[in-house]
């Protein structure tokens, strides 16, 4: 009798072990994770990933992907052809490069944005689990360099590269432009890493263009001497931003021509110690006096 009970207990233990080995999906599927790019550029190709802690898809009934309320992909392991795609506006699935764990989307459009959901249904009891993440597709502002996105700075008389020489009292008018963006970007000006007060700026509302894009502009209008650093230089920076998604800058360096000429003359060497400048000036003055005395002597003789 005791032996029979022991045998039954052993069989129950082994049965429990087999259940754990054969049917892990109902426990492990709760560790479902999705990986979706938070931001993508217009025309990009992206991969969406749906991961879980086992690799044998036979424990699954189906994996489905949704954009908002529209299903665009499913993978049913037991079907002869496990992959299936559905027509959804803004979604182009590359079926050849998609599996049960990842989905490849080609040539994103602005309509591709939305909440992406991976739905996993287990095979043992059809329990369903979902995880979601949002993706926003933007059309970034065009830059002057191919493949470079961001704002540009335009100043009358400046070729677009290198420092711009200005004089004391000269008024600087620098226009920051962000062309061809959707959504329209927010622009701001910084002077030597400090945000320029609004009183020096002339904002304009975004202008809509063709192809559903916008141009944003922000004019900086300020007298240079109010912003100079000790070295007679001024670093201006325009920031174009779509909050939480996109941020790029354009830079313009201004030089004070009079100050730079003084530097080149050697009278005011940048970075010199306080006790060196008077000594240098003294030497220069003595040299000028000696030269003047020598000239007078030669004239009298």
C-alpha cells in the first residue's frame, strides 16, 4: 500500500515537471516587450521588435501587430504560410524581412505615425497579452549640406562660413530659417550659450509650403557691443527643435574688427597677465620716444 502511494506521488511530481517544460507560454509570455523607434524621419525604414523569453514559436498561437486600431501584420506559426500582411494607410511591410519577432516597415510617411501594439496569444489557453509604444514620423528641416538636417543662418554680406567681422555700434540682423519641416519647428537664439531675450527677436508665424511642409523663421536684431565677450568675439547659435523628438543647431561667430586689430598689434595680448600689459605698453612708449629722438638728431645734423 505504501509503495503504491509512493509511486503515485512520484508520477504526480513528474507530471508537474512535464507541464512546466511543455507549456511555459502561459507564464513567460507575461514578460512581453516591444521595441519601437520613438521618432523616425520621413522615408526611413524601421524595425519593430516584439520579444519574449523563449524562442520556440510553437508555444504560440499568433503574434499580431496593430497601428492604432488597424492590424497590419500577423504571424501564426502553425499555418503553412505563417506570415500575413494587411493594407493599412501609411504602413508598408517588408514581409521578406519580417519574422515572429520583428516587423520591417519601408518608406515611412507622415501617416505612419501612431501607437504600435504587439499582441501575443498563447497556444495552450488562448490567453492574450499586449504591449504598445508610440512612433512619430517627422519631416526634418532641410539643411545646406546634403544629408544634413537643421536650421540655417542668413546675414547680409556673409557667405555662410567662417566668422563675420562687425564694428562697435553696428547692428546685427541674423535670420534663422528652418525650411521644409513637418511639423513646424520651434526656433530660439543663444548668445555665448545664454538664451537671447525676446526683446531682441522678431518672430514670424510658420509659413506653409507645398508638399505639406512649413518654413519657420526668427530674426535676431541686436547691437553687437551689448553681447561681446572679453576676447571681442560673439558666438551666436540658433536652435531648431521639435520638443522631445528633434533638436539641431546652426552657428555664427562674430568678431569685433577693432578689438582684433588691437590684438594683432600686440598691445592687448589675449590671456596676458595683469602685470604684463603695463610693462608691454611702457616698452612700446619708450621705443616710440627713442625713435622720435633719433629722428630729431638726424634732422639737426
